[in-house]
C-alpha cells in the first residue's frame, strides 16, 4: 500500500522542467509551431508518468503536484 506520496527530486524532474519551459515558450509562438512545441512538451511528461505507473502511484495526482512545484520559482529563477 502507498505510505507516502510526497514529491521528491529525481526521476522525471528534468523532463518536467523541460516540459514547463517548452509549454511556456510555445505560448509565445503563433501558428503550427506552437502546437508542435506543445506536443513535444506533453511527450516529455510520459517519462515521469510511466515512473509513477511503475511505482503504483496515481500518475495524474503526482504529475499535478510536480507541475505545481515546477511552477514555483525561487531565488535565481530556480524551481523550489
């Protein structure tokens, strides 16, 4: 059974940060390129999603927590 669903740094963190960056960047581009970059950003989230599934976690819940953590920006523009 699941004892702790806290978010920790590790597997999938880089992919989530890249996904966030690409999603933000795609919003600044008009046309089809915006859709392509957005699709690539979404594809990067497959890695942490699969890690969640393999570990028996609720992937949707964990990915939402990861997105929220990566949206928080601390000193020097780094995620907290």
